[in-house]
């Protein structure tokens, strides 16, 4: 998620440690390899221009890839600034399950003026769709469970923008707070394609389910039951109400859904009028006084002065079994407490489960978890995420193989096995290392990153890609960053040693440096982007990311959509597709005004794609998808190929 209301804190770092920043590492790697040539425009460009192919001179730095991708079978589309969605020729995009859609038989229809009650919202699809996954039923590509996150309710200028209608926030009541809480969380939706080819919700299905900010959830793993997770309402420290700010997602090979709690900090404030936050609460970014969501005015657990430990019970990855509607979701504390963007799994050579994660805040870190247990297909893997080793990444400028840019290492966050943490009195136990993951990562010298967003693992090579969405707060240029403010972002990738996800070392490079050659036509100006960025595919702020089975890399954006100034020629937020081998990138889909394009999943036959359009009209300038004078609504978009073929071909 980018910046949807003033209290989104992703752009404001809370990391005050002296840890090295990734861009400093990049600068040293450039210097080490001897590509400092004739000024800022050439100093880092070999790497920043996509280092799969070595460049020998400055004139090669911004040459468009000569190879045409065999993976990308569609024609690229131009930008759009219209309040509609556009998709590549030969494809159809259909709106599905917008906010407020009834999820159960007998559930009330959504009221177009936003006047639904809290009880109604609990039986309807939630707001601000984000991460999404399709779980086929018996391997079917025509029937399954569509599980999606509902990240937040849009707040604009200090009040809810659409949840209660155009001007419905006042008076603020307990029922309105409950409705806002019910708009958050997760929807499990049983869907099937009719004989006419139309996808429909099966309203009478036992699988349909809403999980909200008030649903009972179990805390599991090493931190469960410890004092820092206990509250007056839950002296056991094992039962928490709700999941919230559910951003990206993941899934497991044993058919469970992972929902990721991101900006939970913006829900915790105080009605006391005083800022009494401790150091850990400040590091996690809790609001100093009141919040824009205003839940603390009616629900004491969101007032940190009244319930100091409640915020410790958020910021986790939550595992949900969509096929067991009576099951209790689990917050898996072994994976650490951060502002989780998404979760991407891999298997080690000997079948341990690996989960890669980014902490979406400027100057925060990238993590991976390796399970103690081994994944066994067809067996009960229900507790596999409750025990394992948590690592944080340190990026170095060491010599790498081929054209990769540097090396890196995974640092174990273990109170017992890491000497730095063993000697640090702030962490009395491994449970405290996990509850205060950010502070532990600070202590061991992890590398600060430019807002790590979605992570995705290539289906055959095992290379890992992550979007670093932007760093527009940088004020000082250096050899690797002639554009002092990195307003466009980049995609980083790494290759684990021995091609084994269990490795504790890796090599890294930059796959694409986003930029704007429309605004900056001089290709020696790094603000124009790397060689695979052209006036035809320019974009900013890569965010959502996902591979399909064939290895196409789908890139979704959540950035600036003014289409003027620095963002001239970039239009509305969009989804593009890249070939990792040729590095060619083509624009495939453009969303309506003021939206984010996010979330991606496919049916098993790869012939149906599901994505989400989030917060259209977040600044008041959209009526998508229902048309003139209507409230804007987040919605899923179903994309199919008109000839019935595979998406992307």
C-alpha cells in the first residue's frame, strides 16, 4: 500500500539505528567494480540499468533490450487517465464482488448511500480489497474458494471518505466504530463459473466466511502465552480479537491462506491527550495521541494507555484454513512481528518450508523464516509455521558471480545462538525477540531498505524478487543515486547460494530501476529509468508482484497518478508484465482514477486471472465501478482471454 491517508506511516521511518542503508552498499559495489566513468549519469548505470548483461561502455547503459520476449504474447497498451479500466486487446476484464456485495443467503444488499449498519457489513464483502488467492475445489478451474484481504477503510482529510456515505461520519458512534472494524479483515468466498461462463458467488455455501477486526484468533508459536501478549481481557495471552490492515498475502502448499498485518500501528492511539509511548511503541509507529480511525474512543483495547500490550498482538502473519469454516485462524508468532507486506513461500532442498517477508516502511528490512519441521505432502502440516528460524537480510558489496551486483547474508535472530542478541538485555527471551523483531534486527545490523513491498519466488529458478517501492525522502545524491529522491522505485532480486532456499548467503542485483523517460529523455539521466524502461511502459512505485506458472513476472503499481510533472506520461496505476530473461516489460492493465492495482492469483489452468482494484477515488475523483454520482468501491477484477487461452500469451 502506498499513501492512502495522512496517517499512513510507511514513508516516515521509525528506524533510528545507525545500520547501513542499501543504497550505500550499492554505491560501494559500483565503486568496487570500477564503473565510475564520467560523472553521475554513468557512475552506477551498469547495475541500475538491469545487470543481466554486462555493459562495457557508457553508450550501452540505456540501450533497449534487443531480444523480444517469447513469454509476452500480448500487445502492450498505452496509459489511461480515465475513470475506467483498460486491458490488453483480446482480453476481457469484469468487475466482481465489490465492497458491500452480500456474502451469505439473506445478507442485506449494499446500500448505495453507505448507510449499512455494522451487522450488515459483517455479512458483506469488506472494503479495500488487497491480497487474494484462488483455492480450487478438487483441482477445478471453474469452482473454488476466492480468499481476499480487506486492508482498511479509506480516510481522507481526517474523516472516513466512503464507508458511511459522503458525509456520514458524524456523529461518531459505537456502531460506526463496529462497522469500520467489520469492513476490515478477510473474506472467504465460494465461487463457481456458470455454464454461460460467468463467475458467481454461491451464497448458500458453508465455506463463505467473514473474518474481521473482532473475530477470535489464536496466538501460537514461541511468543504465545508470554507476558507481553497478555491483556485484561485475555490473561492467557493466547486469544486475540481480530486481524486488521491485511495487506498482501501468501499461501501454503497444504492449502491454507496467509494474511499479513501491515499498518496496524495506525489503529492504536490514546484518548488521554498525552504521548506516553515507550521506545518499542515508537519504533513500531503507534500514533502519539488520537487516530483517524477513532476506534480508541469506543474500544478500550485500541487505547495504548489503557491496554499497553494489545498492540503487541498485531503485526503478525495469520494462517487461515479456508476449507474449514469452523476453524480458528492462527497468528504465527514464529514468523516475527513487523509491518508485513506479503509472504512468499519456497521449499528447501530437503523440504523445509521457507517464508520470505518484507517490512513495508522506509528504512526497514527483509526477512525469511525456515521451518524446523519438514513439509510432507498429504500429511498434517498444521503446525509447521510454529517453530523455526527467523533471519534478517544484510546486503554487502562483495564480489558476485557473473553480472550480479553484490553478496548478502541472512542473520539469525536467535536469543540463544546470536551473540549480539544473547548479550542484549532488552530481550529476555526468544519470545521478546519475536515480539520486538524490528528492534532485534536493528541490533544485529540488518540493511535498511527502501520500503520492501511484495516478494515473489520464480517457479523454476528459485530466484527471489522484491519491490522496493520508492524512497522520495532521500535528500542527498551519491554515486549510485544521481536522483537524490528515488520517487520511482525499483525491483531487487537475489539468488540463494547453491540455489537452495535454506542457504544463509546469497547474491543480489537490481532487475529494473523504474523511471520516466517521458520527463527525462536523456537516457544518461537515471531518473529516466533502466534500459528496460521506455516511454511506452514507464511506471512508478512498483508494489504488488507475482509470478505465474510460466515464469512471467506481473508488476502492479501503487504510486502517483497525477500524470504531470515528474509523473508525466505515467497515467493511472497499472499492471505490467515482465520476462525475467529478456527483461522486456509491457503494460497489460490500467485501473480507474486514484486507485491501486494489487493482488494476483490464477485458476489452475492459468486461463482466469483475479486482481484487485483498491481505493478508487481515494481523493474524491472517481465513481468506479458503478458510474456517475455513485460512491467508489474497491472490487475484484476477473480477466480472461477472449479465445479461452492462457493469460499472458
